C-alpha cells in the first residue's frame, strides 16, 4: 500500500491540472465567445427597439467563473472515482482466480497452512497487496498459529473491516468536492444578487437590463452547481456500492473457498 499512495497523489494532481486546462480551453474558445455574441445581439436588439431574443442559451448559462470552477471540480472528482473504480474492478478479477488450490472434499489442517501460503506469496507484488490475497494469507497464518477456525474467521473479518474503513476514508476528497460544488454555486448567487442590488437605482429609472443580467448570474450558477452535484453524488454512491460489494464478496470467498475446508484433528 505504501507504493500506491504517492502514485495516487501524483494522479490526482495531474488530473486536476488536466481538468483545469481542458475546461478553461473550452471556455475561452467556445463558451464565452458564443455567450458574448448572444449578449451583444440582445443588446443591439434592445437598443434598436426590436423584440429581444428570449430563448435561454446554454452558453449564457455557463459563461461565468463559478460554473467553470464547478466543471473543473466535476472532472477532477470523476477522475478520482475512475481511478478507485478501476482498482476495485482489478480486485474483483482475483475472485475468479483459484489462488488456493482446494477442491471439494479436501481438508486443510494447521500443518498444511504454510504449504497453502506459497501460491499467495508467489503472486506479483501488486496482486499480493490486494484485499483477497491479504485476507487469505492472514487466515492461513492465523490458522497455523492458533489451530482455531473461529479465530481464522475473526481474522478475515478484521482484514475486510479494515479495508472497508480505508476505502471509505479515501473518498473524503470526493465528498469534499461534492460539498464544494454547490457552495461555489451559492457564491455565484450571492455575487449576482449583490451586483443586481448595486444597479437597483437604474431599475428605478426604467433600465432593468443590468438587474436582470446579474440575477441571471445568480440563478444560473446555482442551477448548474446543483445539477453537477447530483451527478457527482450519484457516481460516488455507485462507487461506494462497488467497493462494499467487493469487501463482502471477498469475505464470502474466504468463507466458502477456505474456511469450510479447515479442520483440526482431535486430541
């Protein structure tokens, strides 16, 4: 696990930088130029006394810095969850492999435990660090030391519980992003309302263009942020479901493929 932490940290930093570059490029080349063109057209129509185009434009809704920040955080959270989801799927592939060669009707005695640990220790280092090999190795070592199947079951459960707690704690950054996105949207709301109030004197004089534009900033930022937050929360719960099922399946695998074959000779 020690070697994975720096790699994951580098991945997260690179994902954040890449998300910043991609989103900002899209904004300066597509979103803001199109939004400005639409706003200029509306201003010209209003100045000429023509009917102003009333259709809501997605470019106008997305043009502000709060929405840009929300999209950056969305891509970053998705990249983090993709990394963790890929690891969970790799862990799950080991469940289909017959790491310990135990057939139906075969018994494992405490004296045989050391022999069954050799296939696990022969795995590549990356695979040995995964949950299933660690749980199996802990079970066999405990069985050899205590000669008690109940202790083995407790050892497997302890490994799985520790892994479940670790996976849950590693989602802290994603939870923070899911909280930060609507908060940024509310910042846009406060900014838009404060600017609208700053131009209230113009509305009294009959010019409501500034007030309506700033109110649009307020409501658009909140709307986009809440939509993105819903997407992030859905993906995060799907990832949690995948991880929880993995831990439960590993525990079941150990019970069915190892523990039920363990026997202790009578005195």
